């Protein structure tokens, strides 16, 4: 299968609640690479690369609210076409 990447911005109560680490764990369960990082505006940016089914599963999890400690108000996505694919999934 082809590898795809999406960039995601998650808004709501998503900082200081373990959101990035839960996202990392969920992404690894689906064999994805990329990152989850806090942004200055209080949102979290996620880059997810892998098989389409895994990326779609992570997006569904994010849109469903992520970890119980978080409150997701809005999820924005766009396709991403990197010059090289990331190795592993990091939290920044």
C-alpha cells in the first residue's frame, strides 16, 4: 500500500492533559510515523504518515476526542507531501 501523510491541527483542551503522549501511543499502534507537538495558540499539531487505513484510524480517534482527559473542539486536516518520511513518532 502507498504511504500517505496528513497534517492535523487539534483545538480544545489538548495541552497539559497528556494529549501528545496518548496520540503517540495511538499512532504507534497503527504503525504510523510523525509527531505531535504543542503550538503557541494552545492547539496541538500532528503529522501522521503511514498506510491510509492507519492514518484514517488515527484521524477518527482524534475527531472522537482523543484521550479522556482532553476536550477536542475542532480538528483541521490537510494532505502533506514531505520530501522525506519521518522515522518513528515523536512528541515535541
